[in-house]
C-alpha cells in the first residue's frame, strides 16, 4: 500500500529567534526545541543577518525594540532578501506607532510580552506547523 507524501512533511523546521535579552531567547529556544523545532537564538539584527545566510530558515521570531537596529529593520531586510520566510514580532510596547507599523510591514503574527508558553507555541505552530494535515484518499 503506497503512503502519500508531501514535500517537506518530515523536514526539520529551523527557527531563528532574535532578542537582545539573552535569557528570553534561550527560554523560547527551550520551548520550541521541546515541541520539535530546531531553534537558534541571537541577540542583534546584525547577527541575525549573518545567521539567515547560513541555512534555509522556516521562521524568524524577532523582538521589535532592540538597541541599534529594531525588529522593523530586520523585517524590512528579511522581506527584501528572503521574502518567503515568515516573521513573528514580539513586543512589550503597544504604542499606536508600533501597532500601525506591524501589519504594514507584513509580520505573520504578533506576540505581546509578557506571553505564556502556550501563546508562543500556538503562534509558531500557526505560522509553521510541524506536520501538515494530510487527508488520506480511500
């Protein structure tokens, strides 16, 4: 009996986490690793750009407010260099200016700090599911 296959169904899912707070990046990495993703955390937009050139990434999760360059800067760069990679924004700031920018730049999801483990896990799984749903034909 032949089994249906989907391209990429069993492929590993690489997630780049960008946050200047090292502990938060590590925490998100642990959560994602426990559910089957391959996370890599970095602390700056410059470091993220270097990481993005190293492999095929499935998702970027970025803080918005960081020193030097922001998550908005990273989103613009990802959009122009790797437009197929979805990006989730994390922010503790809910000013009107930030709220207006998020949808315009094309973020796939927004997770507001402080967030629960489930909130982050659900956002990631909505954007990049580990295994796509396959309907079997009888």
